[in-house]
C-alpha cells in the first residue's frame, strides 16, 4: 500500500480518492500505515531509547493510551508513537506538568477517543450496510461491507481530523469558562465542590423494551434517545455528562436551565412515536468533578428522585424547588417527605410549567 495521508490530494473527494486506491483487501497493518502515516517499525526498547525515557516509563504511557502490553522484541510502534512519547516526556522534563498529570491527560485522551473511534466506525459501517442493500441483521458486517467501511474511513480521516481538533478546542474553552465562572460566582456554600443542577433522565420500562426489540433495533432506539436528549440539553446551555443505555445524566450551572431541560425532555419523548415515556429527577447542590463525571450527594439524590418519579413527570429536591420559586414559568407541588436510601430525608416536589393543567392524584 503506497497511498497514505501525506498523498491525499487537496480537493480530491473521498469517492475519487477511494477509486485511486489499490483493489487489494486492507488488513490491520495497512490501516495502521494509512491512518497513522508510518509502519510499525520500532520495538518497545527502541521507542524507550529514542524517546529518552525508561522502559517502565514507556510502558506506562502505552498502557495509559489503552493498549495491551507488548514483549521487548515486538515491533508494534510507529514514528507517530515515538513523537507522542517524546512530546509528553518533554512536558514532564520541562516541569510544565508532572508525570502523574501527563499520564492522566493521556488516559483522558485515550478513553474518549477510543469510544469516539468505535462509535464512528459503527456509524459508517451501518451506512455502508444500508446503501448496499444487504439484509439488515445483528452482528458484524460481512467482508465486503467491512472492506468498504475501512476504505471510506481511511479516505475520510484527513477531512474529519480538523473537526475533532475544532470540537476539542471549543469544549476546552467551555470547560475553562465554567471554571472561571465558578470562581467568579462566589458560591454561598462553604462545602467543597462546584454548585450544579444535576438531572437524570430515565426511559420507562426499558427492560421490557429490551425483550421486545432485536439488538440492532434496540441500539437504534438508544441512539435516537441519546441524540434527542443531547439536542435538548445543549439547547439550554447544559452539559451531557454521560449516557448509560436508557439513562442520561446532565448538568447546568444554574437552576432554571436544568429545570427547563427536564421538562423539555419529558415533552420531547411524549411526542416521539418510537421512544417510551421518560421520568426525570433533578437536584441542586455541590458536586465533585472527576474524570469528566460528577459525583456526590447531589448526584445520588437526583438518581433516587428519578426512581421515585412517575412516567412523564419531573421530581426535584427541596434546594432546587427553593431556587426556582423566584423563577417564572415553573409550578412546584410538594409531596410528603420521604427517606431515600443512601440519601436521607428529602421533600420531593413535582415540577411542571405554569401553563400545564394540574393533574390530581398522580402522587400521594
């Protein structure tokens, strides 16, 4: 294979570039060479020596990237691997960051890009399957579809890479802005952590849905839910912290957007002909942020409220209900006080819009 990223002609459409490639089947070494730009020519000891780091240090970096151990003689590393290790080593040696931070940053890149890569390969594979007229069945694609997918990914890589960098920089700017805003807000709480509105949105009767749908249809349902939820959350300036199958965890810096997201999510799924009903629990308080996730009692309280909520309903905790009293457009109905496992005593409130008719008898 002689065509690599450096030979990608400016202005050449992916379909034209694909036609210019050899008709031979791609294997994993071909793909690595075409995407990374170089062949696997270095052993672990070679990379360690050329980067100026110990073998142990090189192995730590490789593991942080999410790759399995290699023997000292395996030639698994490319020039790109060497450059990456040198770059991180330079940052550590110049005391910009310490080794632990360098490895943590590497893990952050690796975990997220691993999921991103798997997600994108799956999307393109499904598109190739749909366009080919092959029967839409569960399981991996056939050989022809796999080869078409691999070739298209190779051809698209140079076009998609700038989007990855752009998206990362935009989200990096937002993360830094949130940090600066937290410092400037002068939170009244003396508790450690960040003040956040946190919500869980959970599909109702998902277990039943799992039994009724094929694996492919189930995956499409989850994908539809995640896309819809992401649109609603981001439209209000919120952040999708994570998705876990039938559940989405979101957060906002202030109470009103978090409440609006919860209500809009319920309305959006109620209007969707495919997705089941939704229930949402939202709480307001301090959280601890780690690994891009959020933790703490506020998060646990939101999860317990979600389990307590009825279909097509939103429950919020006392602190959020208090914060929303000065906000127009929301109506809050207090329920009897409950003791929630692992959380303690909570007074849940049913959240609705002021224009929504009161539905009696839904909660005790």
